[in-house]
C-alpha cells in the first residue's frame, strides 16, 4: 500500500474511533419503525446508553423497594448466567440445585417445622409468588368444598390494604376481595376486622408484613389466634398466606422474636421478594409452603420435553437464572449476621431521618422506622391545622428537581383524602446521603416560604396526573 493511502486509512480509523463523528450517529436512530439495515455495535450502544442518561438516578429513588446497589461479584455472576433458563432444570441442573438450596434455606429462616418437607420455588418477583400462594389457597378451599358436596362458586379472601398484585389476583381468578379499609385511627388490619369478614367461602386471610402504604407489619400472630378461636366457635378452618414481600427478609434478622412465620401452624405459605431486602438484583421472588401437603397437586406440572421429567410450579416458563444464583451468593456471603448488620444500619438511618424531618416544622411522622413494627422506612403527613403554602405533592415535585424521588400519594379507602409521603431506606441509603436529602428538604421549605403555591395540588388532582 502506498504511504499516502496508508495514512488515509489511519485517519479514517481514527475518525471511526470517535463514535459521535460516525455516519450512523449523524442522523436520528429509528424510533417506531423496524430498521432496514445494520449499524455498528458501538454506535448503537452509545445511542442507547445516552437515552438511559435521561432516567432518574436509582440511588436517589427513595420510592422503590427494589435493590439499587450490588457488589461487583454480583455483576460478574449475572454475566455468567445470562444464558441460563431457570426452568430448564435438565440442561442446568446445578442452577436447579442452587434454587432448591435457597428454598430450604428460606424454610429454615422462616422456622419451618421441617425444611425437608417444605416445598417452594423462585419466581420473577414477589407478585408472581403471591399469585401462586393465592392460587394454592383457592384450590385447597375448592377441594375441601368438593369433598363435602358444597358449592365453591363464590370464593372470597380477606386482607388489609394490600399491594395491587392482590387486586390483580382477585380479578384474574374471580375472587371477591374483602379488603379492610383504613380508618383515621387504624391503618392496618386487626383481628376483629378480619373475623367480621370471614365466612365459609373465605379461601384465606392475607396479612402483609410491611404494608406498601405505611410500611407497618400487620399482626399475623393475633390474626392467627383470632382464626383459631373462630374455628372453635364456627368450625371454619381458614388458612393464612403471609405477604412478606419486604418483611420476609427483615423480621428474621431484626425482629427474630416476632411470631409471623411457620411457627404459627395456620400460616401455610409465605411469599417474599429477593430483589428488595433480599439484596438480589431485579427480579426474583420466592414462595414457600409450610408442607408439601399445603400445595395442591393440581398446581404442579411435570414437563418432559426439555430433556427430563421436571416439576414446574411457576407461572413463567422461561426465566433467567442469574438472580437465583445471586440470591444464593448473598445467603453464603452475608449469613444471618451480615443481613442483620446491613438492615440494622438501614433502620438506624430511617430513625435518624424521621427525627430530623419531624424537626422541620409542618410534618407529622406516622411511622418512624421502628424495627419491631415495620420495615426500614418512614412516612409522614401534614400536621392538622397547618397551612404551609404547599402540598406534599408540591414538596415531592420540588425535591425531584434535585433528583430525589420521594413519593407523595393518597391512602386507600377510607382515607383517600389523606396524602402522605414516604421514604424507603434500602441498602446504600447512607447517613451521608440522608443528610444531603435533608439539606434539599430544608432548601425546598425555604423556597416555598418565599414562593408560596397559590393553589397547592390536591389528592384528586394528583390522581388525575397519574392517569
């Protein structure tokens, strides 16, 4: 090659190295029609990466329950598992073995009488796990009704203020959901309210260990004892499924004396989210039944066309295996001591934030992050009789300008006119990060003092915005 041609080739290669000077990025990438031609991988990567910059910073998202911090080893394990289908147990037997170990470890963590006789599985998240627990309740109730020639066409379930996945479950499977409404002086279920709603068509009661709205634990033991008494009086044997989406990975470490799990014989199943306080990457959940007899046979499928005869319980038939491997890594890496240390630090930060926010003036703390009562979080409302010149929705919007997502939302019935604000303190929300948030909160209050909102946003208007 002549010297001048070689030099031209070098110049072209140098220009190609500058991705933003490439031909591919000299025009807009396709958005809504399927592209007709190939493009250079580094150019496409750069274009997609740039769009992702417009997302919020997940570490500042204090609305999400999901984990936003991961050790480098977790990233490496996820990369190793990119091609592993969790459901194909014949092709990936060791991944299946690791899933089984996690099931037994969770059964042990939740005080199963015998971790060997329990059965469970991983899921895409806690919502799928809740669906499976709910279906088991429904099918077990139907089987009992059929055995005694009784009608089984009007099932109902009783719960407190639940996450939307339970409303989906009730709608998908035609179940009446008897959700105990909040009242001004009672924001979670009580045994008395539960028993009032139970009858022969009740497939089960679902207490939540960490209510989405207020972050509190519902009284599982007291509800179980009330159902024991109901059975003595009326012969109704109603099982409990605990939605431990958040609390299932908190209470065993930070409130070990709290009886909510398989220590209570009436608790037949528990779901939890591994990617919340289980500290695993999105998305993995778990559902565990107290005993194999508590999972109706009709919900178990045996599959042989992947190479072996495999038991399948979950709703999805193709699921990534990496999150399960990372869950196992966390179990081995942290143990009870490590989980306790991390979560206790989160509770301490929640306590610190609740104390400092209470000092700001217009806010009344509703839940302060007490580890025996709920999850590491806090929530507050405006003090009664106080008109600070803005609403919590305005306050949340002002904080968003600094990158913080601190949600304001109305409570469900019968408290839909009461807006509250909430902070989730996950692993990675440090004391220093909390102090920076407090500084921005004070700045926001100063801003509203100097620029009061003429017409603060109301709960009805905020709901309209979201829709």
